[in-house]
């Protein structure tokens, strides 16, 4: 009898599954071949605030919610694992989880990105060489409570179980995508411990140019490198799901931090293109192409995306604002001013202006471009006329003004004048906010008809890795099929825009120095009469013809005399250079300068190094072996004292 072999025909996968784990919720969406969402589920995430300024999430709850959402959208589409080409993950960045390698159990709740408990840690680290800028040259980031590294250091310093686990080499650190991927691929039974390049760039531990963990920074912070995840590209197969029923066998093939996913999902592929995402916070990214552009205006140098292990890395400049949607949530949950977030637009438009009220929502300090951990939220300009409608309008204004701060910094760093801005995120459904944003920016705001830019970016990266999507420019075709963009043109006159922005800047300054405000009355200091100076060391103030090679410690500031003070140092101590504008040159903390024909002079009771008429100041290359500056010997201040 003739026997026939039955052929098994497998249909090509129909969907990409995308997980969006955010600050306030966990979601999952299924996207089809045209990049359009066909199923969606979302679960709100419980927030934990154990102390003022602290914010935590339950990592086990996060994992549970993500799995439930994935199972739900597959059930809605009647899809099996064979129908899913791959899983893409996008996540709240910087939020830090630490767990036990032996058991897979977390040692502590996840410390959320906007948590401010590490303010003292940052202050202590800032006292070292370079201050807040000590790691920026390598990482692109200033010292801040925002980034994962200081959260890891806090956990090591304050949670005995974490410290012990690190000593026993069973401590595993990671951000949210690391935690999800580890568990989905097996957890303690062979789970993969990785992070992607975009999330890694937010640890404050990665060399932004080499895309590798920096051993020196890890050592200076006391973070063991073996506890960190391996760094992978944003688009490759990391592993397959194991132990989660209907999800088993699906490749996990893409991962990006939420803002990087939105940059890709908005189709910002060209140098100079930008997007702004309005979520819990507000995050503006500008594509800088294949160049990591250093910021001198308070922005962050970060990764854009890298779509494959062998693909080129695209970089970006970012301005991060801590509170956007969180401000509206505060009006609802803490103050009871509104019952639902959707009410805020109607109340804001019920009044013609804020009635003189300005709100600065610095609940966790101020992020870009200020980086002031000492700032706290203020509401100024209230009168007996002020009503809840004015609060609502002021809250939306604060979101828009914060974005103006970031765009102004981007103009300074790049020299570009941005003609428009792509926007996405939940708050973009607020038409009043979008028009207000266009008016205060002075540019056209473009809102995509496809509202899911973040999850689309993650889905697209995952699809590229498994051949579900073919080329990077396909993202623009997907956006066109979804209806393109809706335009909000600027309608405000430049003079009025300038006046409104000045009101905001005034309020921002009032938010400074409130973190540790001491209400105790301070006694006024008695005025000094006829001060006399007494020499206390052997250096002679009349020294001339000095030739110095110095390392820059503090970025120069302009004083009232139009002179520039640059704090520098070498192995013997630190000193202040006082330079005229014709001698001043742009420089960075950690760089080196050579000063020729300098002289020592007294200035208001302090030693200063000044440059003679024929003197010269020039930038110098790294000497090979970095100069270790003796920070505890300030020649500028110890030379003379008041008698």
C-alpha cells in the first residue's frame, strides 16, 4: 500500500504583542502587519508613598499585571502563541528592582524614577571632584536622584539583605524591562538577565560612546558589575517565554525605554526631528543621528535606538520633566479638586486665564534643565478671587511651560530652531493643552492620529528582529495609514509669549531651596567693621610669570564685573582663575587648560589667579594619566583670613 506523508503547514504569524509597563499602569496591545492595534488591555498600577518624597511599586504585581494583559489581548483576538511573531517591551525607565539570583524574589519594592529619597546620596557624591557633572562626560548624565545608579547605591547602603546578597554575588539589579524579561524567560530557572541599550543609558553607569558599563564609575559608587544585566540592542531575539501557558514559546525580540520607543513610534528618524511625550512626566527627545551631542544647557545625552546587534547606534538629546500627568493626578487624588482627570480641560477653559496664579509642580524637585533636587512645588499669585478653575488652568500651563524650558535648552545646545514638534501620550487628548503648548512654544504642534506611539515603537522594534516588519522607514507608512497628524498652529503674539514666560521663570526661582527649609528664625550676623587681612601661609601674593597646567573643577560663571571665575586644580590644591572675556574660552568640567603668564592677586579677601595683558589661556588634551586634584586644599580661601 502506498503511504503518503502528511505535510504540516504552519501559517505565518499575524501579530506582534507589545507590553507597555508605565508608571501608573501596565498595558498590552496586539498590532497587525499594518501596524494597527487590534486588541488592548490595561490595568492601573497601585502607587506606594511610604514617606514624603518616596515612591515605590510592587515588582511582583507589575509582572502579574503584564502577564494578565497579554493573556487578555490574545483571548480577545482568539490568538495562539503561533499567531504571535514576537513580543516587544517598553517601560518606565530608571525605576530600579533588586532581586535574589538564588530565589528570583525581590529584596525590596521597586524604587520609582521620580523617587527623591536619594537627595542626600546625590549631595554627598556631588562633593567629589567635578560636582554634579563628575560623570556627565562619560554617561551624558548629571548626578541626580532620577537615575538608577543612585537608587542602587541607596539599596546597598540601606537594605542589609541587598548588601549581603552583593557580597555573596547573588544580587541582581535591573530596571523594569530586565525584571520582566528575566521572569518571562524562566526566572530563577534559567531566566535571562539583560537590559537594552536605551534603558542602560539611564543607569548613569554606561559609557555613552562605548555602550558598555564603565568599571571606574561602578567602582566609585560601590556597585558590583556582576550584579548588572548584559547590554543588548533594541531589536534582537533575547529569548523565549517559558512557564506562562499560552505565552510559552513566543520570542521576546524588542525592548526600549518608553521615551525611546516613542521617538521611533513617532517616525522621528531624521537628525533634528523631535517628539514630546506627555505621560506621568513630560519627555522631549531630539534625534542627533550618529553623534552623541554633549549638553551645556541642562539636557541629557542619551541613546535614541539601535535596531539590531550590528546596526548603528542613533543618539538623542533629552529634556525630562518629572510631573505632567502626575500634576493632574495630584489635583484629583490629593486635593480633591477634580473627580476625574478628564474634568481638568473643561474647568481650565471655564476661565480666560489663571487669575495671576502660577503653579510649579516640583513635587520631586526640578529636572531638566534646572536639576534642582532642593526645589519643591509652589503655587504663587493666589488671591481671594482664586477658584479651582484657576488651579486647573495653572496646572496645564505648568506642563506647557516646562516643555518651553526644554526646547529653549535644545536651541542653545544644537543651534537649531525647531519648526514643529510631534506629540504623543495620554495628555495629548486635551485639545486646550495642545493649543496652549503651540502658543507658548511659538511652533506648530503635530498630534499623531495614531495615539499609541510608545507601544508602536516597541512593537516595531520587535517586528524588525523577526522579519515581521522589513525596514525602518516602514514606520512612516504605518503612521500615514493611521491618518497622519493633526496640527495645532501657534496663535499667540511673540510679545505676549515673552511676558507669560517671564511670569513662569519668576515662579520657578521661588521653588528653589525648599527641600530642607528650616523655619527657625535666624539671628542677623553682626556687620564687620574695618576688616584687616592676616596672611596664614607662605605663598606670596605678588608672584608673577606663572605657567600652570590645571584641571577644570567647576564650570565658569559670569559675575557682576563681567569676569569669569573658573575653579581649577592640580595635585597641590584648587584655585580660582579670574578671566577677562577676551581670555575666557568654552570648557567642560574634567577638561584641562594651560595658563601662561599668570599672576597671583588679592580679590575681596581671596587669592585669585589672574592673567597678565600678554598672558594666554588654552585648552589642552588629556595628559594620559588623569590629574588627581587635592580637593581639600582650597588655595583661594586659606591664604588670608579676617583678623
